C-alpha cells in the first residue's frame, strides 16, 4: 500500500472514530397498553380504531397518548387500502424531565396492505403507509400557535404463524422502517426502525389478547443522538360487526 493510500485510509478511520465518539444513544424501557377495534361495515369496508397509552417503566411517567381511526376497503382478495386520521399528545422524552410540556400532533395517513397466505397457517403481510404529520410548534417549554409539517414513509413486513390449538394462537414477527421527508428534515431522514415479536391468543371469535416485545431504534432531529427503546406491549383486539 502506498503512503498516500495509507494517509487516506487513516483519515477515514479517524473520521469514523470521531463520528462514533459523537454518537449518543439513550436507552429507555417502556410499556404500551393498546385497544384495537375492528368494526365490519360490510364484506368490503371495515373501520379500524386504536387507543394506545405509552408510559415509561421509570417512575410510571406518561410518554405518549395516541388515537388512530381508519377506514379500510378491500380492493382485491388480498389487498386493502385505508385512509385515516391520528391524534396524539407527546409528553417529554425523558421520564425525569422537569418540564411538563405536552405536544399535540394531527396526522392524516394513507396505506396499502398486501397479504399473501403461504399456507393455512403461514401468512406474509406487507404494509406501506404515508403519514402527513402536523406537529404543534414549541420552544421546549411553551406551545406556539403554528404547526410544523413533514412527511413520513413507512414500510412494514410481518410474518404470522397460526398454531394448531383449540383457541387461535398466532405468532407474529415484524420489521418496520420509517423515513422522514420535507424541507424541515435536515439531519434525520432516517426516523426509526421497529422490530416486533408477539403472541396473540384468541379468547373467543371476537376477542383476543396479544403480548409482544418491540425493539425501537430512533434517530433524533440533531442527527447524532438516538433512542434505543425496549417496549412491552399488551393489546386487546376486538372485532365487531354492524
């Protein structure tokens, strides 16, 4: 290797070490409690409604309250499109924060979901979602009158396996990546990655409980700070029909 090549290699190695040294990862543990309702209007249309409360284990502090509502339409045998609206209230990201500011967000969204049944027990589902995020501006302590806007693109791949049991028991494994877009996004085009595994147990034909674990890795707006979160989520799934 020539001396010039060694200098170039050394530069990149030192630069990489500097980047790693500047990278700050904050580890947090949370639990989410979720209610998911599917209201069937017809063979083609279904309304999905979710209420989710997210809290830190540390101090049992509130982290996030979010409500989703979407109408799903089956366009092909294995394909659904959906249009909806989400509303959330974001509490401080630090459970020990002395600031009690809660930031509201309004989020129209659209998605398309494709399901492929490999067998009677094994299903692969792909979901692509677009979020239009209107987040209330603030200075870290006080809310302002205006909203900031950015787009977020989400892709999720989920595998589901149904065990042969008297009441339905389903293993779910999923991976979702989210990418930011918009003029205000400078350093964190990558938003977050969520990896999920969980078990859903049917109690009857309309009601089931699901317990899962989420590994959440998120880049903050600074670009060199990240959240690494371990999350336990309990979901009550409820199916209804008009």
